[in-house]
């Protein structure tokens, strides 16, 4: 076993407010973990307890089989990348990168070599004598990234490192972080509120809400098999229906819908979720033959949003709005347009069923 | 396998270098402020409330039952109130001209209006006497009238000229911060220019106006230099304290009046402080849009007004400069340098004397420079030390308060802000009472003066320090710590370089204060230790008005020279890329 990082029953309270509520997690050496959640969910607080800048109210942070709760940040030797870059404005790019090495009292020659390696890593060798204010946001964050990596930290913690950047640069830098992680095989913990970023970059994603971990798993599992309605809603887009279930039939006020056979025949309140890409759309003139006619409903296209490869349709069924995504080619072939009367089909197996009370919404 | 728990729980946190660093500095600052700020003030209160070891209001009954003495309270309140109203109005109009019109010469006007800050407060009084005094060039020479400016009028005019830049600074900040688009919005909705001014501009600046007024009141009621020179028989609280102590050796009465003076001065300070925070909360932070061109009448009216104010301020300086170079004001205007050959002032600073003896040939010139100029050299030495020590200690205090926020941080903050509320005369008297003891070895040396000036001006240093440190992103420090820097390294390598501009401006401020302050150190000078600013008063009291002018000129020139040197050196050392990382 390597130098794993373990959170045990970790809790942070500020007075009466519980920011982080008894969470547990094991992070393997070399793993890329992403904490994902809306603002105020406690993800940054977890990160700050790992860094040591926030004290632990209850529970343990364990690294390399040692409890490090009371270890000061300096002693943890974890690298940190901040949302605001936090480069030292009074130092040049190379002085910034060399700072951590100097603090470890490394010989001058070693420092110089290491700085060169780091600059090569991000392709900014020509910029070494510039001051941070002379660089673009993306360049600054790349410098901040290798400044944190230069002393070869045991763990690299990234606190929303891409949030302050433009959309294009964000994508480039995201790929670069992933590449660095794969090359260096370093444990990285990344905090973000951007679900797309989390899903694309991490080995495992931790979805947080209200100070608790809602789901921990591989990106694909988080997306395909959310375990609660919060995750289904926060990660990706979902259409939600509330109703009561008896066996495989759910009564949602105006109609009944068939779902995958699951559970007993007891009546219970549930939420149904279905991803827009799983909703099928047909022209009124060409009704499809379907397995479950119960799940075929008629509606009208209200809004058409072109999104590049996909087209998003906002469809009105009896006053309720449903989102359906179909790919652009299909959209063209079926010559759909705003105002068209259409049929919608919800395949039973595409529904996620959540018992109400387990998650909100 | 169970994880290893560190032995001795919380040990490592408690004794981390960081907490130790903060704790030691915090304790040091608290001790310094307790000993050199609280203790003297408490001593004054004790002396005023106790007679022969028993609590008694005897001193206060004495004070309030003697109408002749009680007058000083009334006089102080009167002079301060009138000064407050006039200064606030004048400064507001000036600030309005600078921020809301397109008048020409704004930079020049602003610079001139800040000039009073570089001179001892007596300069206004000296100038007014030269112009309107018994032998004033205007009263005697031009108008040949027996009217003169001594008394309340002189104090009020002098204080207005002295307080003007202080009030202006607050109002200028307020008016430039309030969004001018509000005015434009009002006008686009059909309000007349006058209505816009009274319904929008004025209300949006109300906190700034009230805060400037309170500050002016506080500055006037605590000032000693102007009333002592131009007040004549018109006694105010600050001069009364000095009279009681120097004239009658009645420390108890001096202490009593001090406590009475503390009431309005602390009140005015508290109001000013509270309102300043409120007014800064109103700052929108939006970029100031283009000011629409003013109508010609408005533009020229404000230009004429600003020019008039600046002329008055310049006249003060020109008059005193002239007064120090002419033979016999106002009868003989031929030029001379004889007033710069000060009467033997009797004190010497061994260090400086040795220095001048080594560089100058023996003779009358060397005697003059080495012996007669001794107070100037002492002042210079004191000011340089004060500048470095004051700026450093307030920056460290600001750092602890703003960034470390340890337990008791609010106490430290309260004590750091308090000095501005304590009149210099009161603090000075407190020092005599508290430290004039044989075992207190630094009493009677320049060190007690240095400490006094550093403490008396602590507030501004700390406030400008915290304001600057607020702008440094917290993560920059955390980045340093996460890369392995200890608290000392973080401070010296990151925080200090980023605070350099604020540090240098505090250095300049402290130097100016140390060179020009009168009231705080009045009680601390002695036959051995003399200061230039104090000598101006003594020369004036001795009837050597021309020499007083000359001494004042020297002080002003030294401060001006220091400002120029600072401007040049810091201008060239400012490094590129300093303007934060955002």
C-alpha cells in the first residue's frame, strides 16, 4: 500500500453551522480525486482541512498512516494551487517557482535545474524573467501549478484552479492538468463546482451537498447511475417527475408511466429522472411503434436551442416542460421546428427512480 | 492497521512557530501600548480624581466654580465649533470643484492645498501675526488700524488654514467615490442642477461631510501651537493645561483640564471614526465615468474659488519665509540672514557636535551650525528614528490585526486606534506624570520623545497598514506557507515587499509629524534636549518673532527636502509588476 490519504468521520463546525458533516473517504496514492458541489457545500472546507489551513472539529485526516490533524501546513508538504493564482507579485516567474525549493534549502544548482524542468513542463521557458502581472491568467495559473509541483509534494491540492479563467483557456489547462497528473502519477485533489470539469478530469468524483458526500464514484457511474436525485440534477441535466409508485407503474398526477420493474408492490412517493438525451421525439404524423404505449405522450415544441452537435428542445406537455436532446443530424432529417406537435417517448429502462426523502427536489 | 496518533495531542499546533511568532509580537505590542499609552492616560485620570490619596471631585469643583478658568472650556468649544463649520463648507466646495467640475489646474490646486501638512501648526499663527498682528503689514502698514487679529479670530482663521487639508482629504475621497452617474441620472429625470446638488450630491456625501466636520473639531480643540502664539489672553483648554503646569506647577489642575479636554476630543474622534467607516461602506467601487464638461460660469467660479484658497495657503508660507529674511518687519524690508543666526539655544547633541566639528573649520559658522542649530539636528535625528521605528511597528501591528487575527486582536486594534483620540498635550503631560521617575532611565533622553511621537501617531500608521494589507490576497500568504516558508520568511519575503508603498508613505508621515509636532513633546523637551518645532514657540514667546519665522522656515525646508528625496528614491525603485496579480 502506498501513501494513502484517508478522511475519517471528518467534521467542521463554525458555531452552530456544520460546514462538513462526518465524511469518510480513502484516496489512493496517485489517484485523481475531484470534489464537486454547488458553492457552500463544504468542498473547499474539506480541502482546507487537508491542507491544514482549517482546523478539524471532529474526526481525522490520515496520511501515510499517520494522523496529521495537528500538523501545521508547512510540515504537511502538500502543494496547493489557488483559484486566484496567488503568485508572488514581487517575484519573477522563476523566482516564484524556485521559492519552495529555496525554503527547503536545496543547493543552488539543483534549484536551477528543477526550475528549468518545471518551465519546460508548461512551455514557458521564455517567460522566466517576467513578473506575474505581465502574464495572462492562463499563464499565471500554469506557473502556479508548477510552483506547487516544484518541491515534489506528496499530494497536490487544487482549489478551483480554473474558475477564474476564460472558457477556452479553461479547457486547455484542464487537459494540461490531466496530462501532468498522468505523467507524474501524483495524488491530486481537485475542487470545483463545474460538473463537466469534474467528470472529464477525475479518476473518482465526490459529489457534495450540505456538507455531506452524496455520491463517490467513477465519472461514468456518477453520470449514468446517480444514487440520489440531487446528483441526478446537479450532474448533467435531468427531467424530473414526482409521483407515487406501485410496482413498475408510477402515477404522476395526470398520467401513468411505466418504469423498469423494481421493488415491491407497496405504494411509495418517488421522483423520476430521465436524461434529455434519453427522451425520444417523433413527428405527430409518424407515430412510432413502442413497447410501452403508456410512455408515449404528445406535446408541442416551444423552444429550439441549437447547441452544436446536439439540439435541445423544450417541449410542452399539458403545461409541463420537458427537455429533450436529439442530435443535430436527426433533427434535420425529421425536419422538426418550433410549434410542431410531436410525440415523446420515455423508454422505461431510461428512468432513474428515487424514493422521496432520500434527496430533495 | 490503526493509524499512528501523534504523541502529546495538539502539542505541535500549540508550539508551532507561527503561533509563537504571533503571540510574541502581540504581547510586545500590547505591553508597549499599555505602558506608553494607557498608563500615562490612567495616571492623569488618577491625579485628577484623587486628592491626598482619597477619591475626590475637588479639582473638578474648583474648575467649574471658577468662571475665569471655566472660560477656557467655553472658548475651546466656541473656537472649535466655528472652525468646524467654516472649514467643512470651504473644504467641501473645494473638493466639489476638484471632483465634479472640469476646471483647469486640479493637480496644482490639490498639491497646494496639502501644503499645511508639512509645517508645524504655528506657521499659520506666525503668518497671521505678520499680516494682521500689532505690527502686521496689513493692519499697521496698509490700513494703519489699531484692530488686530489676536484672540478668537486669529485662532479660528489659523485653525481653518491648518485643518483645511485634513477635511479636504476626507471630502475628496467621499466625493470621488460617490458615483457621479447618480447626478446624471437625476438630471436626466428632469432635476435642475441646483436640485440635483441638494437632493443627490449632498445626501450621498453626508457621512463624509459629518466625518470631516468631526475631524476638524477634534484637530482644533486639541491644537496647542496656534492658540499659544496668536491667542493672546484668549485661553483655550490646551493652553490652559500648559499654563497650569508650567506657570503654576499645578499638575493636578493640568490633569483635571486634560480629562475635561478628553471628553469632547474622544467624542469627536469616535464620531469621525464611526462615520468614516460608514462612508467607505458607500463606496461603489465602480470606475468613475467621464465628468461632463461644466458650464463656463460654474467652471470659472470654481477655478477662482480654488485659486483664492490656494493663494491664502501660499500666502502663509510666503509670509513666514519673507518674515525670516527681512530686517525689521514691517518697517525695513531689506534682506538679511541674521535671523538664521539663532540666539544661543544652549543645548547640544554630542553626536552631532562631533560630526560638525569634524567637517567644519573652527569659527563662528561652526559654532552656529554645531551649537546654535542643535535643536534642528536633534529634531532631524528624532524624526529619522521615528520614521523608521514608527512605520515598522505600525506595519507589524497592522499585519497582526489584519492577517493573523489572534485572540485579543480587537483589544490590540482598539489600543492602536486610540492615540488619535488623545490630545498631544494630554499624552505629553501623562508622560511627565508617569515616567518622571528616577528609575525610569529613558526619561529626559531623546528616546522618550521618540516613543511619544511613535505612540501619538500610531493610529494613522495602523489604519493605512491595514487598508493596504486588506488588498493582499490571503492565498498569497497561504501559498508561501504551503511551499514551506515560516512566519518570518513569509513576512519579510512576501508581505513586506507587497506593503512597501504603504510602508514608505507611513515613513514619510511619521517624519513629517516628528519634525512638526508641538503639543505632544512640549512637556518632554528640556535644557539638554531641544526640538526645532518647540523652539519656534520659545523664540516667539521671547519676542524673537523673526527668529521664530526663520526656525519655522528651516523646519519646512527640511520636511520638503525629505519629501523630494522620498519621491525620487521610491519613484525609481518601484518595480514592474507590483500592481497585484489579479
